[in-house]
C-alpha cells in the first residue's frame, strides 16, 4: 500500500520537532514555543515542561499561559495548576475531555476579573480517548474565565474541566490505537478506535481500557470476557519486546476457553505498541497460561482476525454478465489476469448485474439485470444447474453484502426511501428496521470485517430529488444468538475534521477502523482516500494515473493491502505498489471481494 500524500484532516500542520531534537533547546522560561519539523519516532520525543506564571502577569496573560501550560508532554496538570487558585486547582478534573484546537484568542473585559477565551476547536476526545470531529459551524467555543488575586498574583477560579491540546501537540504526542472487544457472535474481535498520548503509561492505559469494558454506545452489543473486579497492577515491556501484564481479580478460576478469549482481547490490544513481540500474562502473581499453551503469546499469530480469511484475497467480477475471477500474480511474472469460471453456473450468462460471494466460497447471491429479483446458488457447480430465484420482487436492489454468519444484506431502493433486507441462509428474504436510512436513498452498503458495523453512501430525499451523496455509519443489531441481523442502530453521518469529505462515490472497508473512499476533499477532484471511522484522519492513499480517467468504484483488499479501481468506462485497474496496471481491456462490472 503506497501513501503518496497524507493529511490528518485539518490537524495539519505545525509539527514540533526541530526544537524537540535536544533537551537543551527547550526553554526553561517564557511561553511554549511552536517549531516546525517532523518527529520520526517516539524515541525522538522528549518531555516538554512549559513555563509557569510570570510575576506580575495580567489576567489575559494568565489565561493564555494556562492554555500554553497544557502543552506539556507527557500530559500533566502540574504546570497548568500553577495558574489556578488553590481551591480551583484541587477541584480541577480536566481529563474528562480533551479539546484539540487550532487557535485561541483571549479578550480582556472592562472587569479585570474576567477574561473571555475563544477556542477554535478541531475535535474532542472523551475520557477514554474516543475522537469526535467538530464541524466548522461548531468549532468556536467560548469560556468566561474569572480571576482573583492570590498572593498578589492573578489566578483563575473557574477552570473548565477540559484539557486543551494544540493541533501540533496532538499530531506529535497522541497516536491512534484500538481497544478490542468481541462481536456478539463471540467469534470475531471488534476494534474501538481511540487516541492516547505517548509515554510510559501507554501499555497500562491500553490494558485498563480493555478492563473497563466496551464503550457505551447506542445499540452497542459487543462483549467482553474479562470478569468484573479485574484490575491491572502493572504492565512492563522487557528489552526483548515481551509485554508482561500483571493482573489481579477472579481470573485463576476461569476455564481454558474463557482464558483464551480474555487473552485474545488483551494480546491484540497490547500488540499495537511498537516493539512488542510477545505478551505474557500473570494473575495474582502466577503465570496465567493454560495447559499446553505457550508462556509467551506471539503477537504475529493473533486469533479472531476475519480479515485474513483466504476468501478475502479472491476478487470476483462480471464480464458481460458472466462471473470471472481476477488474480494478482506479479511474482509469477503474469501481472494481473482475469479467468473465466466455466466450472460455475455463474460463468454462463444468467442475466445478473451484481452479486456477492459468501466467505466460505460456497454460495453466491445475485441481483437480476432488471434490479428487481434475487438469485442464488452454489458458487461452483458444473452440472448445468440454474440459479434459484428467491421469493421477493423489489424496485431497485443494491449489490448484496455477505455477512460472516452466512447471511446477505441488500438494500431495496424505493421512490420514497430505502428498505434494508436480510437474506437468510435458507433463502428467506426479510425486511429489517433501518431507522433514518428508510427515509433516504442508500446507494451502496459495505460491512466491516467483523460484521458488526456498516458504511453506506446515502442521499436525503428532497422535493427536487435526492441530495448530494454522503458517508453514513452505523451498527448492525443482532438477535440473541449473536449472528442473525435484526436491524441497525446508531446511524450517523461521518464527520471528518474540517468538514472535508464530499461527493462520495464508493466506500469499502480497509480494516476494522478504516474505510477506503472515493470522494472529494475540500472541493478538489474525486480521488481515493482512506478515512478512520472516527473522522480523525483523511489520507490521500493512492495517486491515480491520468490515463485511468474518472474513478467510479474502489475495491481495497482487506488482507493483502492492494487496491482495485474501476473507472467510468468499466475498466478495472490495480495498484501494484504504486505502479498501476490495467486489469483487462474489456469492461468489468460489480468487482467485489467476498463479504
């Protein structure tokens, strides 16, 4: 996967590194200094100790110094509290919310005991580190700081319970991670994206995040197998790269299966720390591995990763309505080739316009050429059989999406909105409650690798026709068995920092927290991007060749890191590590990896 141009959407920009290269360059007095440059690794990061209050500082200077003092690294209240009265310092609890800002302005008032602070926000982090982008219209936040003299110096009496971090501080000292919990099915891990500051407490904070359980979200059904009252004593990383997690609580009584599930959550979460090669867990001082299990779990052998299933590597498409398979085989000197599928009934013209294959590479669900019927049958069957037409007649059916549990999701686009359908493994078609999506035109639907989240391109229905296409996210709601889809919840627009993404044409999942999108950033031409599902990073991941033309469909591989792009003429192109190859001189339609 080649990254040519990147931007942390709106967080751009003045990266502090030049002066951070050596401790001697950090001033021991005066305001915090912003210096441009780039920090290559965490080893280059050094502690920043902002200046305390200057003697005789005015109320305005005191408030500005208070904000500057929160640029300390690692984050600490030690310096900022010096700008508060003793009573306010004792009560201040800023880490309930982190505010990432691009600029602030202090305005004195006729009353010297009040200073107004106007902060231009980019995003906020909650107490667990979950990122929320702030729209441009909501960026301004004003707080009225009250001051009084204490010991002859102005001090703040009413600090807001938030920690203000400048964009350059956030870009350098906060990094993206995920906490891992289980899908309702119990057979897949679901990542929950967060941001945490770098520092010695990173590993412990990640483990504590898992112990705290899944974040409370509307419709959230993810599971944790960590028993209540489990606490972390310490997490240390040896010179050999072994993370040693020491826990206490009711762990030793768990059976071997439950231990494996708890270990999977902890090992997968801690494996994100650079340099960690393995994980060893202790419970109440005793080694916690089960009989026959290794004392140190290798992080390169993580379980419950559905994205690496073999089916995820096999790209299928339609050539004049006939099923073909697209192979990437540059090591064999063959580049990319397209193979017909004569051993499959779908290799013959069956009058279909789109389809998806299940993750077992066993069955296929297709939409008829008129967009109103659903057909299904075995993927590979050369005995001259014909597909089975399901008992449902729709209006304008979207390309199906296979779920990890063997079902399919399809959207039926009607004049006044959209109806979400589930096709059960036996072929029964059932409508699903879809909340606000029922009042929109849903152009396409993509499912996360774990099967719990979806991304959709939707258009609001207006009197003059559908509105502009935009990116919408939500979660799948499951029945008590944890596998059968029964609806969707938590539907919301994806807001990227700075309101950058528009004119969305195609969406697919790159991994559990990242989408591949064809869209426009800041009104520019439509290009392929990756975007985190929390809206924090929008990256121009792939630079398209001019001869490709107008891109229409983006198909990234979940397990291999490659990407296919279909243009407006139907020609499919493949990115071979920055070198684009046209797959076939013939137009191909509905390219898809299973699921």
